[in-house]
C-alpha cells in the first residue's frame, strides 16, 4: 500500500456553529484524524485547560513565536491573537494523519495560499436565528462579546465562497458523517495521490519499454 501524506483540513464556521463539538466527535469516531491545538492570547473559559483546548499565552510570547516563524498561520480575532503551531502539523501530515485546523477565515485563506492542496470546509448552523440562539444558550460570553461575534459572523459570511464545501450543522451525527464523506472523497483527488500516480507511471513505463 502506497502511503500518501495526510490531508490538511481547515474547518471554519461562525462562532457558535458547533465546530468544537463536531471536531471532537470526528476524532472519537474515526482514527485518521489529528487535531492541531492552537496558541491564543485569549483568556481561558471556565473548564478550558492549557494544552488541551489551546496553548494559552501572552502577547509577548505569541509575538516571539511569530518572529521565530513558528506558525503555519496566525490571525487577530476580536482583539486576540490565534495561531497554528507548525511543528505538530508537519509531523502528523508526514505520518499520514489528516490534520484538522479549526480556525477562522483569515487563517483559512492563508493556509490555502501556502498549501493549495488543503481542504477548506465551512460549517454553519441552519439559520442566523439559530446561531444567535446557540451563542446565547452557551452562556460562556457576555452580551457584548456575543454582539461582537455576531457582527464578525456577518463579515465572515462574505468569504464563504473561498471554501471548498459548506456543511450545515443541524444534526450533529449527520454533519460528522457528511464531513467525513467529503474528506474521504477528497483523498481520491489526483493532487492528493501524488505517490500513487508517480509509482503507477513508473511501472507503466517499465511495461511500455518491454513492449518496444
Ligand atoms: P474561540 O475564542 O471561540 O475559541 O475562537 C475564536 C475563533 O478563532 C474561532 O473562529 C476559531 O476557529 C478561531 N481560531 C482558533 N484557533 C485559531 C488559529 O490557530 N488560527 C486562526 N486563524 N483562527 C483560530
């Protein structure tokens, strides 16, 4: 069996779209995924642990890491830095894992520019009303922050066309299955089967020579 590198998967979506829950379920259900843990300068929410949900850090350390070229991408979102540390992602892709980056749109666009073979998925709730309901229901943000995040969602909706697929998160299990099916299909695209194509070409050349 020819081993290809893993797929770099970007999952974005409005804050409150349920990305976190979806990604956790994908990791639990299938064994081909690895999740990149981002670094952020945002304060931890209650129950969030350093090194699990995020690597929590301060502005100085974050900027030092930018200087060391330690990020695949980074962005500023609602006043805080968020970035994808490079080393883990590269390691996991080499090991054949499909690596999930759960990041916002500016970062997603940077990833696509650097890695054109990456797969960009956008997750959305069925409606704007449902999004607001989920953000309020989560109870982790103040009304002011919720308003900021909804305004940001409106801006982000302008960029959806940059993604390869849009998936509606109405029923969690259905959405997880859809995301997995998309990744599975994407694996069959020639840009992601470079090794296979190279090897079969070599072999065919060998046969062609034999027939001369
Ligand atoms: P939250 O504060 O709700 O955890 O995340 C806010 C936004 O930042 C979400 O849209 C999330 O996907 C995004 N985000 C998390 N980590 C990263 C990262 O490493 N890079 C970028 N560009 N966005 C991130």
